C-alpha cells in the first residue's frame, strides 16, 4: 500500500494511489474472511503447530476444496449436532 509520504501533490495520481489502497484493503479483508470461514468449518486449521509446511499447504488446499463442495451443495453447518456458531474454546489460535 501507499503511505502518506508516497502520495503525490498531483491530484490524479493521488486519487489512483487512494483507489489502489482501497482495493488492496478490500482484498485483504476478503481473504481474512475466507480464512475465518475455513477455520470455522475446519477447526483443525487452528492447530498447525508442529506440522511441516508442505502438510499445512495440503490441509489448507483440501479444506478449500471441501468447503467449495459443501457450498455448492448448500450444506449448512448449523444442522450439525453441537454446532453453536462459535470457535471451540479449547482450540488454540495459531
């Protein structure tokens, strides 16, 4: 992102920088929400301590594929017995 000192006195260029910052921020939020949804569906993703990096990538990819399949079929996690809409308290955030 562009910092304040990166901004120019040229109003056109400053506007472009501002719009770029907004788009980048929007994408970052979108990605954070996507990972939040994945963590909600697959709490194992919160317990990555001790896994090697390649295994973590495979687990994330598998969770994304499963999530897309569940979304496509309209699966609703609230129908799972014991689902309360919150993360499990005993799972440590990484």
